[in-house]
């Protein structure tokens, strides 16, 4: 049960972050820099976008893991 709760929270946090946070932050970060090549813009935008989503998924997983333990019938059964 704990794994299921953690996966649901991770997916939810990643989805919400993708829709509302990752694109504006990545675009803002790219706009702050000057580039010589359009490929550099795309690479940095993708890296920031994916990094933010990965971080959000890890936060969601951690919160889900903690809540899953409290919801589990046997907390020591990991």
C-alpha cells in the first residue's frame, strides 16, 4: 500500500508541476541568458524542465511514502 500511495503522489506532483510550474520557470531561466546557437536554448530549456519535474516527483514520492506509512495496517511491513 505504501508504494501505491507514493506512486500516486509522485505522479500527481509531477503532473501539477508540469502544467503550472516547469514551463514558466524554464522559459524565464532561458530568457535570462544569451546564446549563440538555438540548440543551446533548447538544451537548457529541456534540462531545466526535466530537472524541475524530477525534483517535484521526488518530493511527491517522499510525501506519499510518509503518508503511506501512516495509512498502512502494519507500518513495519516495508
